[in-house]
């Protein structure tokens, strides 16, 4: 597919409008042009490299800084003129070139100094040429503050300007003498003198015209005043004019010399402009990603998975919180999706969102989507959206639609995205459905990535029965009679034409009559779809709740076992220490006894010696006795720990699931134990520790009757130390400064891993996305984090990041 064809196709997605919004962030015209020229034609390696560089620049933006490239003007037209020998740049153009080179120098130094974020950009410094000698030549000749050529630009100019100042001073002094004389005689007006066309003239009263010799340069409107240049000043004025002309010629020569210096560096300047434009485009793209809270997607995967994707233009206009996200997935097993739902329910926006997210990504722009998004390799985009009716081409809407479909069918690209809005509409519904079904079969056979919207009811059934095609719909709130703009996978949707008609005020009698024309089967199908949709939403909510409760229980169980293991290790260490101490005491006792025996012998068993021996031996007996008591106590503590780690033997016979009663003990398939609190159909409520949860009867592995005298609940007791180390399931970072939040998050993750938590939630809010980006960067680097994602809508959506830890061996 040619570049022009891609551009024409993407125009239906408002692709260029999005590029224009991103280009507005550029600081230079070079970066702006670079962005406006982007197209989804990059190779995977190039995209990955530019994504990495964009993330590096985002690190600069997150700390409140920006690359120092502001204030650089467009100089390419002037630079192109220098290719012609003898050309001459104007002063302001030379100053613009100086500003460019000075900006390149500042940017180069900034990149060199920022190893933390910009080290990957340092290879670009090889093509950024500040050209200090050319900067110096320009500033030696031109005063950059006043924008004029300096006297010191050349010796000739310096001499000419000295001569001009001398002539002006001489002319002014002589003029002042003449004016003083003329005014004393009353020949001239009191205004003294003025300048006309660069020459000094005096306002002579018309009745004294013949008294002052000179050249008349004009008169007042009334004729009462004549402006005469006195003859004695004419020669000086001629000399001054010649000096100014010589000065102007010398300035032109100096500008030609400066232009020649620019011409000699012409290539390096253009190379620098190209690199500067690329770096500026990186910053503009980083600013876009930062404002949109965008997370880098995985590129080139085997699925199309969009997580929390948002339409870029809606996001920039309405903000992150007010833009409904799109969660959509296509796999290699089912690459075609049929979306149904109400008018104005968001089907077309969903199509455009998919088209823009994918095309922006393959253009080197991180699109507004969330973590875990995956975009497959795409070569072409086909977008059939809107009315192609053309009076000039004698095409009806349907004919124009068919013409665009023919282009889709004739393109044999192996990896293409096809987006068709209201397929085969505008003709007989039965024939349109047949044509649409054939195109869907073609999409499956050729393995297109295809998303198609329709109001044709039979296509819902066709998609359900055909392998390789999925149904999907846009949600509609029947209570409020308005769309929610949320995509629902795997369920077809209704057009809700009658509900929408009710919303806009169509009378009830007419709508009831319309329902009668629908037929029983149609009403049953629509009702069934609505019921399935409601049950699916309820099941998803219950699944998320049970997942959270199960994770909390597993975390508590894991933590308790780890504390028991730690206690066993401490007791084993105490036992070893006690054994070493016993050995020391026994050795000491043996030495004491030997000394006593020796002393008795030496003193020939005197009464005093014997008494001393008895005292010493009694002391050793007490030490040994204390040692024995300590050993017994340690052994008893070890037995208690082992007992607490080993599940107690059953105190009653197991009973069948059908015979469960309130108060019975149950063991789930997951290994969690608890007591039955209440029943509700085939679901029952149990308590496990401090937790209460509803479970299905089918989840129970064993049932045990409550033992007599046993406690009514499973209780988990932690030591004081364990209580102090208790880690909450959630960390709230909202309102904290960037560095404070980062330090607190790093400590919290370490504590959660130590406590054995399987997952945690980080609340960072939505805002500008700075805290969210920081959270993602920290958790990505943490060695114990297995995966992380943005929260579901029920968990806090984009304002929450859910972190899952690796399972310990």
C-alpha cells in the first residue's frame, strides 16, 4: 500500500488531526514537521527504539523540566538560499542561525549531563553540531541584543563610523550657530531646525525668504514656512551622505562574508536540524503520552489486545476521567469481530479508537492505552466509515460503500486491519446481510484483523455460529434509556430503536403498536440478550470479589506458615545455643571438681577445704539443673510449634455435602478451612479467620461436623511482632510529592513481599498521570513483581494499579 493511499485511508480516522494536536507540543518548526510527516510504516525494531527514547524523555517531563530547545525559529528557507554563490543573508536571519547553534549547544550539554534519563540519546550528539567557531564569528560581527552590525566588525566600518560621527558633530555645531543667529534676527520659526530626507533644514518665515541662501526642500501647508538647507551646510551634508553610503556598502560586504561562513557549514547545519527535529518530536510525543497517561504497548504480538484504550481526540478534549475506555481483544483463533448495539452508542468511536491506537503505535507514537495492551504487526489499514455519496461520480451512498469494499477485497496484504462501519447498509436488508456474511467469510479465510459494525440482526447469529468470528456489543442502560459507551465482548447487542424513540418523546401508543409488529421471536431474542448481558456483568463482579477474598485468605495462610517456619528456626537456634552452653557448663564443672580434688589433696583434707569443695560442687549442680530445665522448656515450645503447623486430626466423621448444617467446618478445594454461617440456595457463607465469604457448594472438598467444645470459628493469632508488621492490602499515594511517594512505594513493596502478600493495590489517582507513571516504573523494576495492571472500573479504574507478586518456592 503506497504512502499516499495510507494517508487517504487514515483521513477517515482523523489521523492527521491527532498528529496536529501532538505537533502543537513541538518547540521548533523542525519537530512540528517531523510529527506531521509520521505514518504507520515503521518496522518493529524502529518502533521499539523510538518508544524507548520517548519513555526516556518522559522521565525529564515527570520531574517538571523540558529540553532546552525553545525559541528556535525557522531558518531552512534562508539556509537554502546560501547554496547560491554571492547570496547574502539579512542580519535577523544570521541571528536566527546563531540562536539555532546556541540551542544545539545547550541541548548537547543537557543530554550529556543527564545520564539517568537521557543516556540513550547520547549517540545522537554525533549529529548535533553547535559549530562554536561560526557562533563566535556571528557574535563578533553582530550585536545579538540590538541586532546591529558592530563597529568592530571590520576596520573599514570602524573608520567610516568614526568619520560619520565627526561630520554629524561638525554639521550639528555649525547648524546650531546658524539657528541661533537666524532666530535672533527673527528670520526663522522658534522650532529651530529639523531633518528632511537626511539633511538639516531650518523653518524660514516666507517673508524672509531671500535673506537665507540655500536649497529649499519644501514648505508648510499654509505656505507661511519654507524649509531651507543653508548653503554653508550643503557640502557637509554631501560628505555625510557619501559616508553613509560607504557604511552601507561595507555592511553588505560583511553580511556576504558571514553568509559565506554559513555556506561553508551548510551540510552540518542541515544535519543538526534533522537531528534536532527528531529530538523535538520525541519530546512532543512524550508530552502527548504524559498528558494521556499512555503506557507503552507490546508490539508485534499474535493478538490485538487493547486495555483501557481511549480515543485520542476525545481524551484531549474531555480529559482522562470523562473519556470512556475501550477494552477489546482479538486473537489468532478469532480475528474478526462483529459489533452491534444502539445508534449513537459508540460503535463508530470504538472503530476509530482501534484504528487510531494501532496506526499511531506503528507511527512511533505511544497511544493512549493501558498496561498489557498488545498490537500485532500491520501493513495496511482499510477504513470504511462515513457516507461516500458523490454527485460528481454519480454514486449513491450504497455504490460508494461498495467501491470502498472492493478496494478492501482486492488488497492482498498479509497483515491488514479492516474497519467497516454499518456494513452493507443502504440496501435491501436481506441482500445486504448476504453480502455482509460473504465478506465476513472472506475476512476469516484471509485472516484479516477485522472489526465490523452492523444493525443487521441475522449477522449476530451468523457471527455466533461461524468459527473465527466473535460477537460484541455496545452497552445500553435500559433504565435510563441511554448508552453507556462501554464495549461488552462475546454478547450481541440490540439496536434499542424503540427505547431510543421513547427517549426522544415518541408517543407510547405508537411504540406499543411498533412492538406488536416486531414479532414474538424478535422480542424473545432481545430480552434474552439483555438478560445474558445483566448476568454476565453480575458474574464478573462476583468473580472479582471472590478473587480478592481468596487472595486475602491465601496471603494470611502463607504469612502464618512463614511465621511458624521462622519460629522453628529461632527455636532450633536456641536449642543449639543451649547445647553449646551446656557443654561449656559441664566442662567448667569438671575443671572445678578437678581443682577441688587437687586442693583437698594439697591441703590434706582440712575442714575448710572440704567445705569449699562442697560449696563449689553445689553451685555446679545448680547450673546443670538450670540447664536441664531450659532444654525441657525449648523442647516443649518446639512441640507446640510443630503441633500448630500440623492440621489437627478430625474429631468427627466427615459428612456429605448434602448434609451441611450451620456451624459445620468445611474445607475448600483451595485448602482454606472455615465455619458455615448461612445458606442461600446452592451458595453458603463461611468465615475463615477474620474473613467472611460466599462460596458455591461445588467448591467444597470436605465437610466436618463441629466438635463438641470446639470454638465456633477458625481463629488466627499472630504474635505482637507479627501484628506490628501487618501490611495493608492498599497503599494510597494521592497528594504526596513525587520523591516521597516513590520512597514510600518502594518500602511498601518490600514489606508486602516479606509479609507474603500475593497482590496489593496502589492508589495513585488519575490527575496528570505522573504518579501513575512513577508507580509503573517502580513495579516494573521490582524483582518480586510478576505482573501489574490498571484497576478494573470496580477497583478504581485508571486511578489504581494492581500488583501481583511472584509465588515463592
